[in-house]
């Protein structure tokens, strides 16, 4: 009597085949569990103003008494670039330099158009395409 005799499987598969099936199931379970959830990074929010030249003011200098704002030439360029993208979303349609007047070396933007500037900048940061609005 041989006590080291390998037992025969009832289903006719050898021990190597059974082990391969178990390993295949474990591998499949590990691979599928890795794809079950998608990790989405958190949205980054600006915590401070960007630099405009050597000054950290994002191109906005101050609010005026009437609610208008004083902006730099660079901020005016950004405003006009946003108008080029989102102009059709306003009624009447916005045009370049709407609400902007020259004041020395800077510009004054009226309160209504300053609000439009903020709205267009928000759309840009949220990566909303003009046709999605």
C-alpha cells in the first residue's frame, strides 16, 4: 500500500489543471476589482490672485464708487479674448471693448460688463464650451 499515492479527481482534471483554474479566477477577480471604480481628482480652486506683470492682482486694480472697476491693459486683453469666445451668449451680443474706456494707462470697465467678465471667466474655468451653454 502506497500512502503517497495522489488521489484521482472526480471530474477528471489533474491537480495542475485545477490549480491553473483557481489562479485564473484569482487573477480575473483582481483585474476586475481594479477597474470597478474611477478615481476623479478634486477640482483645483485658485487661492490667490495671479501675477499681471510684477504685481499680483490678476489685472484688477480696484472697484470705483459707481461699481465699475479699474483694470490693466492685460486684463482688458483677456476680457476681449473671452468676448471672442462667449459673445453670442449675451443679448445683445457683446463686442470688443464693450463697457471699457481708457483711463490713463489703465481702463475702466462698467459694473454690468465687469459682471459679464466674471461670468465669462467662470465659464472658461469650468471648461464650458460656448455651444453647451
